[in-house]
C-alpha cells in the first residue's frame, strides 16, 4: 500500500510538470523569433509554436534545407515518443505490482497504448528512411519517397489516436480508482502532446512536395 501511495505522489508530480511544460509551449504569445526560416516553415503546421520551439535548436543542422527540416522533425517526434513509451512501460510495471489498484480494463488499455506507441515509432523509422533517401534520389523518385513518408507519418498519428480511443470509455464503465483516473489523465496529456508533434511532422513532410 505504501508503494502505491508513493507512486501516486510521484505520478502527480510528473503530470503537473508535464502539463505545465506543455502549457508554456501552447502559450498564445509568439516566441522570440531568432530563425526566420524555421518560423516561416512552421506556418504550414497546426501547432506553429510547438514546431518552432522544438526545431530552433537544430537550426545549424537544418540550414534552410527542407529535407533536413523534415528529418529533424521526425527525430524530435521520435524522441518524444520514446520518452512516452518508457513512461507507459513504467506504468505497466507499477500496475503489475499493484493489480488491485486499478480496474483490469486499465491494465489492458495500457497494453494497447504501449503497442500503438511502439507501432508509431516503427512508422517514424520508416518515414525517416524515405526522407533520408531524398538527399541523393533521382528526380523521378522524389514523389514516391515523399508519398511513402507521408503515409508512414500519417499512420503514426492514427496509432496514437487508437490509444486515446481506448480510453474514451464508449459503452464501458470508467475506471473510478484513484490510480486509474491519474493514469488516464497522464496518458491523455502525453498522447495529445506527441500527436501535436506528429501532426506537425506530417505537415512538414507534406511540404516537401512543393520544395525545390
């Protein structure tokens, strides 16, 4: 019981820190614009501030190259998802040690979410290969690589959405346990953030269609 209480305390700290960090990114105020190319490129995305804030530290690598921009976005998103996957695996292990702390449904949903995040990571790996191939590909192969990359990133968005759908509780009684509620809040916070990153990545990869 003591272990469960300690986990709940740490869990709440993680949630508060995570939501606070996300809130600062989603601020209505524009960030200081120190790289106009990245800010302008991020205008095609749904979450421009997140896009710019995550990419600006890679300005030297990007160097006004749309392919490098897309590669950086893919890898940043992948890094976010790896962190989420580690969080979810930790939650799964905690549930396994405290099986009575949540409803069996929550444990099952976490298994689905882990599977979906791992699939999303695979999709991003495939998209990265397609975008990397653009560096030296023939002009006639460009459209094929971009289309494939768009499909892979789009699939990563869908995979993450599937995790959230599992927690929607349509037709299923919600988990009213304290830990179950915190897990749902945590998952929604993390998945909504990573989906924002993935959505931005999708827009940047699509924009390669019109780049020179």
